[in-house]
């Protein structure tokens, strides 16, 4: 079993910054990737950022150049540095972990609200 603990969400003004954290614990062996999806109200869930076990990264087109995903040396905690936030970034952000031989697991979600 694995659990994901998210933190860092909240309310921020447009143009501001937030830093999300996601710490995985339990069965974290053989991690293929960790990252973040987000889901605005009434819209489809979309990939925000991902980092693979080898360290390569991927970003959604709408956040490239503004968001940065990183991880600690353990590879079990990931961070999402969010800069130049826009009202369109308002969503529930979900951390995920993809492990070999296990179903994808999700965090509880954290609300990010960007006011104009």
C-alpha cells in the first residue's frame, strides 16, 4: 500500500506563486513516475507535470515555462513550483504515483485558487 500526502495549496493572487509538495510513503518501490494532474470545476482532468524514475520531465502545454517539477534525493517526494499563476490555473491538483506492477495511486487533492 502507498499513501500520498499533499500540501501547499491555497489562495493566491494572479501573478503570484505557490509550491505544492507530495510525499509518498509505504510501498514506493519501483516508481515509474510521479507528478500532478489538475481538474478545474466541470472540466476534464489534465496532466500538469510528471517526472520519471530516471528524472525526465513532462509538462502540459499551458504550464510550460511557468511550472517546474522536481524531487528530493529519495525520489519519493515531488514538488511543483508554480510561478506567474493565472486564474485559469484554478483547479484541484492531484498528485499521482505510477509503480511497476501496481495500479496508479492518487493523493486526496489540494485546492489551488488564483484570484484576479
